[in-house]
C-alpha cells in the first residue's frame, strides 16, 4: 500500500487502509469499489480491530494488484460463497453465479418432492451444485460429471471441505451422461446442469472473457450445442417420475423447452431468475 510509504505501519488503521483501497479500485473502474475493498481488507485481516501488520498489508497489496489488473474478485480471494458453502475458486473453474444457486435450489426441491436419492450434476466445475445438493439433502447420492481434469481437481478439493456429506458424492471425469456407469440408466431421480450456453460470437465482459475458462462458457454458434445433447440424452437415464433441470440464457428458454418435449419429456416449464429473466427449464417425466 502506498499509505505504508508515508505512514509507519504501526500508525495505520484498517479503516484508513480500506479508504485507500476504495480509491485505488475506483481509479481502475471496479464496479463496486466499496464492497470489494471490504472483501479484500477482510481477507487480509480477519480481525479489523487487530493492528495492521506488514505481513497482512503485503497480502492485501498483492491481492489489490491482481484485482487492479482486471482479475475477478472471486479468483483474487480464492473462494466464494455458494448457498451454504464456501467454495475454493480459481481460473480452472467458472465462478459460481447467484442464478445457479437458484438452479441448485430447484434441484433440491425437486429431489425432496420426488422423495428421490439419486441425482446427477453435469459439468460440475467447482462442484457447486453437486456439493450443495449433498450438503442440503442428507439422503442424496450425488454423481458429479466434469470433462476438465483441471476443474475436477478444484471440485475434489471442495469435496474434501464439506465433511461427512462428501461421502455421498462421486466425481467422474468424462463427457456428459456417457461418463456414468451403465447401471444408472433409467435409475436417476434428478439430472441438473449448468452447461456452457454462450454462443461462440456473443460479446462477453472482459472480466469473463479474459479470465474464466472458455470451455465452461462457449457452446457453438447458437450456444445450444451442449443443451441439445443433454436434453436429448436425459430421458434414457431418468426413472419415472424424474426431472431434468438446466440453466440457460434467457433467449434460449423457448427453444430448450421445445427440445425437451421433442425428447420425450411429458412437461417442461420455463422458470425465471431474481431479475425476472427466463433462466432455467424444468422438464419432467411423469
Ligand atoms: C457453465 S460451467 C458450470 C460449472 C458449475 N456447475 C457452476 O454452475 O458453477 C460448465 C461446466 O461444464 C464442463 N463441461 C463442458 N463440456 C463438458 C462435457 N462434454 N462433459 C462434461 N462436462 C463438460 C465445463 O468444463 C464446465 O466446468
């Protein structure tokens, strides 16, 4: 921190340090400088009443330099909240989003409604949806599929962090439903996925395009390549009654609903996120 240059560390307070962080984040155009400064300072100094130390200041400075270079706050902090969990996140995985917390909530409700146990999370990334299901539904048996070995390493670390619930989660490396053992065919209660759904030439904010894994985002010319694949294959793996829940971009909702009915689902509903945008489809086999 430049404040450390003009003041002795012993004279600094965390409140003064935070003010400087807000200023520096404002200069680089961070979207929420005050909130971000709070996150960064609390990461460097869990006890804000404790004295400012050279070591914690150096930690803060290193984080701030990364944030100033455009790296997303979540990667700089190295962890982020998802429902009841605090997940490790780094550039090997997509940063879990609030709308995906709703998708996980829908899967939890659906599993309970069906009185089911067996649930599959396709494209688990950090493990967000799969681990939330295991943590919140104590009877759930969760299979989590991921194609990227790098992402799977992050999911494995997060699995180790959820305690006993982790014993009910299996992580599998591979391609969508084909990664599952054959005996699960026709036996799964709920399949849930937040797959890549961005069209190849869609504009993305630079914080996303430059830092988050492209293989977690892009899905062909209309962004539907992976959704088409998952929706078409899901009925063969679900039992009756059984449910598929997929996250998508608002403009894809009607197409995915139609794809679900074509694939043999008996009903398919579009649901909205907190900003009232069409955000996921719930498709059911009765
Ligand atoms: C949008 S990210 C979602 C990550 C996480 N579920 C979440 O919601 O934060 C999509 C994930 O699907 C994975 N993926 C892409 N293609 C895949 C495939 N063919 N089979 C399995 N996983 C795949 C990506 O590596 C990425 O982790």
